[in-house]
C-alpha cells in the first residue's frame, strides 16, 4: 500500500509538478502584490517571455533530434545588430532587412549542421564554436558600437553621422498592439507572433509524419536510418529551424528596444535551455515538446516578474534562474530514469 502511494505521488509530481509549481507561484505573487494578477500584467509577462519562447522552441527542435544548439543566444544577438545596422547605417528597407536576417540565420543553421554531420564534431562543441564566431561577427558589423539613430558611421572614413532610422513598420513587431478597445490596451504583437510560432511548431511535430520522423531520429538514429529516414537531412533541418527561430526572436527584440546592442541576445541562451528541459517534465511526456517549452518559458517569466515586483535584487534573480535550470535538468533526468 505504501509503495502504491509512493508510486502515485512520484508519478503525480513528475507529471504535474511544473504546472503545480507555476500555479503556486501565481497564487503567492498575487497575494503579495496587488498589481501582479491583472490583465495588463499577465499580457506583460507573455510579452516578456515571447522572445524567450520563440528562441526556446528553436532549441527544442535541436533537442528533438538528440542534439543541442548553444549558439542561439549569439544568433539572436546577431539579428539585433544586423537588422538595426542595415536600417540605420545602410538605409535598407525594413522588409528586405527581415529577409536578409532570416537568410543569415538559415545560413548559420546550415553551417552548424555541416560541422556536426560532415566534420562529425559533437553538437555541443560545434555550436559552441559557432557561438564565438557569431559573437565576433556582431562586433565586426559595427566595430563594437551600438546602433542608434544619429550614430557615427563606423565604416565611414570621415566618421559622418548616419542618416538612417528604424521605421515604425518594423517597430510594430516588438512594440505594437492589436484588438485595442477603450478599456483594453490590446494584445501585444510579440504575443501573437509567439503563439503563431508555438501552434505551427506543435502541429508540425505532433500531427505530421515529418514531425514523427524528427522524434524517430532523436529516439534512435540507427533505427531511423534503417527505417529509411534520411537522418542527416532531418538533423540539418532541425538546426536550421533552431537558427531561424533564434533570428526571429532577435528581430522581435530589436523592434522592442528600437536600437541595437552588442550581445543583446546572450541572456536568452540559459533561459531557453531551461525552458526546453522543463518540457520533459510537463504532463509526463518524457520528451522535448513545444507546449512544455512554452510552459517552461512562462514559468521563468512569472518568476522573474513576481520577483521584480517584490524588489528582489537582480543578482539574486540570476542566482534563482540558475537554480531553475538545475531543477529543470534534475526533473528531466529523473523522468528519464523513471521511464527505463
């Protein structure tokens, strides 16, 4: 009887632990600060985690094929610098900027896959090398300068002032609202983008034969190969999707802040990995999944939003984020152990 109760308790914690912890956080913060549980603040939380969620879903694709992409933070930062520099320094139209940045992201994903599949460099080491390459590229684009309207052109021999600017059409991506009313501020555009990406990725992975092939590759590459699945092709696509979503996250971030800062995307790496591994623990799925990743990102967002409202110092928040990552990994490996 005791063993049955213990098994039931263990299964409940492993299956619903993250959801219960999220609900507890919401209740605690709602009771300790009045401004937390309001419609505007809840949408602020979703807007705050929108970029993280987009980037984390990209990481999820790499984990689905039994890999790991640690270059996503640098790729997000590259999109921030490249997009703003193209508009401010070189005065390229915003729609071409988006296309150029997405193509650059796809190229980085392809480069990662070549390192992993052709040169047989382990995923972690290959993408770590790419991380440093992309960080260096960020610095090279503006020679280490931030990007803002009226900045000095770092590539001009006479150091002239730039004449370009970030247009309103581009800023809507990170700062806009839709479905506004007199009593409702509206739904932030980044939230719409996040949900669109999440729904498409969820449907693709869970309801298409291509998504099942991705999971098959991650489950057992040799068995997938014997079943006729082109393993290299699927792993290449996974890393390209990861880089593309990191780039999209960077475009939303650039639009939100309205300027370009070097290494602006670096903080998203740790949170994206934590969110992805939280996905293993949601509903006992025991595998990387989109909605688990989404809930992981929301968990991080709720926690940081509540801690900020309680005036918890930022350096303690970083410590807590580290604990969240360790907890996520611990839960994930506990679930893997239970499934054996």
